[in-house]
C-alpha cells in the first residue's frame, strides 16, 4: 500500500467513528416515528372534510352556472329565432359543394372485395315484339 491508500483508510476510519458517535439512538428514533404516525392518523379526517366542502361548493357553482347559461340561451333564442333562419341553416349549401363532391368521387377507393366493374351499368335486354 502506498501513502495515498493509508491516508484514505485513516480518513474513512475517522468518519466512521464520528458517525457512530453522532448517530442518534435507534430506540429513540423509533419512538419519534411512532409518535409522528399516531399524530398523522387524525390529519386525513380534516383533509377529507375540507375536500367534501370544496366538492360541494364546486357542485353548487356548476349548477348555478348551468342555470344561468340555459336562461341566456333561451333569451338569445327568443330574440334571434325566426322561421326563415331555421330553414336557411338546415338547407345551407356551400359554394364549393360541387367541387367537394367531385373530389370525393375521384379520390374514392375501392373496398377489398369490390370489382372495378361494379360501377358499370349493364344495358337492359328487352324482347322485341316485331316478329309476333
């Protein structure tokens, strides 16, 4: 062993003795932990009560806001609703609707079991009555 190793051994031995000297008693630490655990048993009940009160307040607030929102919607509907607006909104056609329809048809893909000839219409065969 060289001098550096001997110096490290000496310093670690000093640290070990100081740690053993300054370390608290295991029994005392165990008693402190038991007291802390016993006192924390009462805390969740207090937090539970606070949580229930907060949840109830949130429910009351949401109910109040829902009632106010429905009242304002009813007022807006009374003022702005006319039969013409409802008809115009339900039958609205976009100016580019034709472009979209043709693009959808162009991009349309065939299903797995669909044939290329499925879209072709066959001519209807009729019997002629000339020779009767």
